[in-house]
């Protein structure tokens, strides 16, 4: 079908560049309670628990795309974008004796190759895109609070590995002339990410840095699909410890707007 479409209208080929910015809201958010990311409030003998659902794919997106239309109706596009993820929050509150605030956020560079289908109109041209999302990024998990009169702060950075998902968009372009067009699109991403490495970047008590007292095994972790732990031989302190991989949700739905330059 692609070869036939190219052969039928070879003179209608166009190459273009898009510059876009947008914001995405969370979709398919999940609970991270297994990581301790939830809301707990204790007052005398009563405990209130509130689940906090998170998708790290929400936030500001900026990017640039390079596309080629083989015919007025069919083309391909590669988008290179960067996600400045929004921050999700949770807290534990135990009367006046202890309190902890948790935050988690993520940044990610994404490569999205897509196939484009358009109506082939000249002035206002609707289109649809479907493709694969390939991402590489990092996330920060931070806890700050006080306990028994003392304060503390911990920060874990997780990174490494590749996140793969699916992307679908519908939108419309508005021609400003032969070379320039404006566009707006509704975009959906289904994606998850499992980091392969983690490192404590901050551990402090009452404002005093405690990281120099930590061994490599305490500071660093390798996330793997499976591992064997021997209590009698846990491994040297000079090597990172191993833990099971955790998959974080990155699903989102958002709006992108931008400028198209045709060549």
C-alpha cells in the first residue's frame, strides 16, 4: 500500500519540521504504596490512610519533529521531545511527634517515530498519527521530615534502561502560507519505565551530611529481573546491592501546539 501511494503521487512529496510545546495530564495512574508513597495520618488511636495514585508522564513537553509526506495523505515523522515531569506528593503525619513529606518526579527524553494519515486538504487539514515511544530518563524520590525532635532528608535518583510504549495523536494544521502552518493536537501515551540503577544522592540528619558514612552497598543499587540473596554471604560492601525491578507508570493525555515549517 505504501509503495502504491508513493508511486501514485510522487510529485506531492513534502518535508517539514515541527516545533511544539504542550502539557500532559496523568492517565492510567497507579498506586506506589509498595514504595511507601501514600498518605497516612495518625491522631491518638485513629489512623487515616489515603491512597495516592501517580503517573510520572504528566508535565511539560517540548520537542522538535522531522517529517516527510510521501503523498498528501500519508507520511512518516520522528519527534524528539523532552518531558519535564510534574511533581507528585504524599505525606505521613503522626501527631506532633513525626512528619514526613514524600515527592517523586521524573524527566525523560523521548524518541517517537510515527506514521501520519491526513485528509490532504490545503487550508485546514486534519490528521492522525500512531507510533512507538522510546524513552530514557531518570526519576527522583525524596523524603523530608522530622522525628523525635530531629530533622532528616533523603533523596534517591533512579536511572538507566529504556522505556518503550505507544503513542497516538489526532490534530489539525492551519496553513499560514506556502511554508508555514500552525498545528494543535490531542496526544495519548501509554508507557512504563523500570530503571536499572539507583543511587542515594542525599542523606542528612539535622542538616549534617551522612553520605560519607555510607558504603557503596548502602548508597547504590542495581535493579534486576531476578536475583539470589544469601544471608550468610550478602556480598561485599564495595559493590552495589541488587533489588527487583520496579515499573513506574508514564501514561498521559495532553495537548500539543506548535509551528510547522515546510521545505
